[in-house]
């Protein structure tokens, strides 16, 4: 993907991820006034959330197909456009069904926005900076749902729920403009086939599983279990069908890599706990301690700020040290402070809750970004869209499952204690402790699994700390802009090279000329100049010496390529190979601090690969 800098793509993708998760909870605080305006009950209004999550989950695997099928910029703008249209439909909705339709339109855009954004980042990020980039993406997705409640609460103090959709539409317009200006157009596209039956199967699977889990504790248990069973059956059929299709809707090949399976599992466990805690904590604070929703959000907001600060730091640590230290540390701190929350909740201190929750939510940043990097970093560029599909779909499923199970356990324990004769506060306190016990067990399981990262990382082949400048050619031959073609051809022939950089009088790189460039120019100038024999015939009939003299006196700058693809000296070998292959280049100048210090070519890399393999085989 062509753009000015990878950081600009990250900025667009992170803002999109922020808005996507922001919109998931932005409306929750306005459900009560919406019920009043449209005269609907809780069971009806909750579909604004349920339908939204289901629509987003269904679109995630479809997003992988669309990303491979269409150019990135128009696809991204179409996705953002869906969110804008959906927001305006909701803002002007005269009835609840119209508002629900607008919310579903929004969900289609949200389901595509995050995976498209992650694929955009993965297409430009060097693997040695994977942790830093994923850390920033993690910070954006963490900040979104938490900040949305505070912003919504402030806006509703001054206006009606309609303002929420107008504000969100305005934010999406900003994202639309950013995408139109920054995203490039030259992504290599594929021509995959959309298997409609696969779309139907995954839709039924996700709807059945998510709907069943979300109603397991609050609806008809038999209907919920039936929905879950149907969903699981559809999921099994879906997976089997994908393994048979030549071009599957969702490729499960990434799951064959142990690194990906472990990283994905660690990420899903963390999201399972974090999203559930973000619901249980304000629920307990509001109902048991009697504070407003805005006050509850502000109480938990410091933990979100700490999480956002730690996310990029965790990413940088992962880039340098890997995940064997930082991920287990994150899980260790999370389950310790969850235990402390459960043990001290009877003190009824809002300040203490806020302080203890800071390491719970904050230390999730030590897990989420690094575990995503650990998983996705094991995949090739071609596998990235499929890996992103599995990660983002898992995000939705883990969030829905965790929220439903935690709130279900909380509600069930509360009712049991009240039926046993406890007062409301005592019942909710007991329910909170039981729920924290569930969170503790899940986090402990994550910690145990995270210990396997060390074994996986230590089992990788030992690779020497190779720098590009140790294998590149440092004796760089150059030609000046004012030199003629004869000078360039003579140098290329004598030095047995295929091309040379072109420099100006000050020695600064201004272009590149290869033997292919010269031959193509000569062939174009003289159609008969195809090989030495035809050139000899041309000379015999039309004055060979004169023709050759005219051609060889042409200045290098007249046919040299002006736009030179250069490689920074700190680029890793994998990315160098990818650049040379994708641009069909044999060699490229290597730059350091704006100066050319060498040339890297395919033979340099081949020789290094062979020598490294032989060294490891001994």
C-alpha cells in the first residue's frame, strides 16, 4: 500500500478502531430515554445492542473477502460511508424499527472497519516494530468503549439522544476525509470467490451462539441452549466447508501455527475478562453504591488512561524482548488485583475501587497488544487477512460471551441471595465477589498459558544479530548525471553488474540506470536493435558507427529512472526480500541518515541465506 509514511496509515487505522469500539457502547447510556421516546420495553430496546453486535460479527469474515477483492481506499471509504449513513438514519428516525435499521447499517460498517484497518497496518508495518504498532491499535480500542460512556453522559446533560448520532456522524466524516487523503491505491488485489453458503453458515453460527449466550441467564433457557447448539452445528459445518474450498471465506491455516494459536488464545482470554469487568464494575458501583452512571465512568476512567499509556510502552518492550516476560507479568498482576478487589469490596470505598482497578485494566495492555503481535507476527503477508479475521471475530465473540456470562452470574447470585433473605447491598456484594472469583480463575488460566511463550520463543532457530550493512556491497559504483551511455555501459560491463546509481555533482543520489533501461531505450530508438546480429545488419546498411555514436552520446540523466526505491539500513531481511520481489528489482541502494552507503542485491541475500543455513545445520 503506497502512502507517505506507515505512521499515517496507523493514524487512520487507530482512529477507525477507536470509533468502531466507541460506537459499540456509545448508545448504552441513552437506552432509557430512547425507551421513553419510542414507548418500548427493555427486551425490545436491547436489540439496538444485540443486533449491532451480531451484524458486526457477521461482517468480519466478509471483510476479509472484500479486502482481498477491492482496492483499499474505496473499500475503506465505503465502510466509513455506511457508518455515516447509519448514524443519520438513527438521528432522524421517526420510529424504533427505523432506528434499528440504522443501527444495523452501522453494524455492517463497524464489522469491516477494524479488520480493514488492521490489514492496512500489517501491510506497511515492519515486523520488528509489530509490537509498537499493535500497542497503539490496542490503546485505541481500549479507550473507545470507556471514553464513549463519558462523552455520551456529558452530551445527554445538554441535549437529547439525537445529538449522539450527529456527533458520531461528524467524527466519521473526519475519518472519511483522512482516509481519502492518506490511503494509497496500489495494493495488490486478488480475485476471490464469495461463497454464499459459507456466509449463511457463519451468520447462523454467530447468531445462534451469541444470541444463545446473551439470553442464557435472562431468557428461556431451552431456547437459549437450542440456539447455541444450532450455532455450534453450523460452525462445525462452516469450518469443514472452508477446508474443502479452494478459496475459502475464512482460511483456518493460521491456526496450524502454534504461535498464532497461543497468541490468539491469550488475547481472547484478556478480552473476555476486560470487557466483562468494564460492565460489572460500573454496574456494581451504580446499583450497590448508589452513584450516577457518569460518576461511575469517571471513577473507572483513570484505569483507562493508564491502559492507554502502557499500551505503546508494552509494544516497544515486546519489540525488544519478545512476549515471554511481559505477557505473564500482565496476567500475574491482573489476577492478583482482581483478588484484592474481591477481598476489599466490603470496605465500600469508591477511591479504593478506583485505585485497585487501575492495575486490572491497565495491565491488560501488557497482554492484549503483545499477544496480538505474537499471533500475527507468525504469519506471512498473504495470511494476514485471515489471521486478522480470526482475531477480530474472536474479539466480538469473547466480548459477547464474557459480558453475558459475567452479568448472568452476577444477576443469578444477586437473586439467590435476595431469595435467601439478604438485603439488596449484601446480595450484590456477594454476587460481585463470586463474579470476581470467576474472573480470577479465567485470568489464572491465562497466566498458565502465557508461560508457554518462553518455550515457543526459545525453540526458534537462533539467528545472528545480522545488520544489513554486513552483507550489502559497500564498494558502490556510480555514474554522474552528465555522463553518456557509453560510460554507463562500460562500467556495467567491466564490473559485471546490472546497474548503477546516478549521482549529481555533489554526489547525492538522483536516479538509477540499469542495462535493461539502456537496452529498452536503444530498442525503442531503433526497433531493429534486438540482438547483436540485427544490430550488425543495421550497421552494414545504415552506417553502424554513426548510429552507435549518436546513441552512446546521450546523457545518462535523459534515460535514468528519477524515482529511486531505496532501502533504509535498519530494514530487516524479510522486508528487503519482500520489497525487491514486489517491485521486481534485482538491487536497490541502501541509505543511512539520508546518504547512500551501499547497494543490496538478490545475490547478497542468497549467499547469506545459504551460509546461515549451513551454519545452523552443523
